[in-house]
C-alpha cells in the first residue's frame, strides 16, 4: 500500500473504487 504516494492520483482513485466494489461484491450487505 505504501506505493500509493508515488502513483498518479487518478490511477490510485480508480484502483480504490475497484477495491471497494470488490469488497462490496464479496461481503454481505448490512
């Protein structure tokens, strides 16, 4: 996760959105 600071912000945000979508699809919705 420490490599986030060295990467373009839009790329980081896009990856973060993908990660949240992945978590949402795997975890049961409360």
